[in-house]
C-alpha cells in the first residue's frame, strides 16, 4: 500500500510541476527562463518560445491529470516514462547551449530521475 501511495504522490508531482512551470512560462517567460539554465534566452519576437514551452508543459500536466483522475495508472506510468524524455532533452539543451553541467544535472536530470521512479512505481503496482 505504501508503494501505491508513493506512486500516487509522484504522479501528482508530475501533474503539478509542469502545470506550474507551464503557467510561469506563459505569464512570466523571462522570469521563468532565468531558472531553466540557458542564458541568454531569446528576446523580442523570439520570446514566442516561452509560449511553446508553457503550452508543452501544460499539455503534459493535463494529460497526466486526466489519466490519474480516470484511474488509468498503468497508462499514466507509460506516459510518464515517455515524458521523461522531455527533461532529458532539456538537460541536453542546457548543457550544449551555454548552461553548466551542474545546472543540467540538478534541474533537469534530477526531474527525469524522479519521473522515471514514479513511472516505474505506477507500472509495477499490483492490480486490484
């Protein structure tokens, strides 16, 4: 039972974190970007990338929320494992575009590891 609670808590984090990040990028793009790890971020017309990042994050959050609320825990586990590619891609972008390895690891790879654990917990739950 503890395993299921931990899996649920991690699934809730997969919903909340990108939801908050997405809203932050939509409404406070330059401020949100300051914690991402790449500097300098686009300015002027290129700030449209903040909208892309915000919508991407909100889409992941709402997909995960839908699966969680509908009780599709195994499917949610698969989606989380697939979505783990996003923070890994973000880490690669940070490391190859002006960020540091420390930023890439602490911000993005750590998120990917947590998502990986959460996805595996959901996939390995005993079915009721």
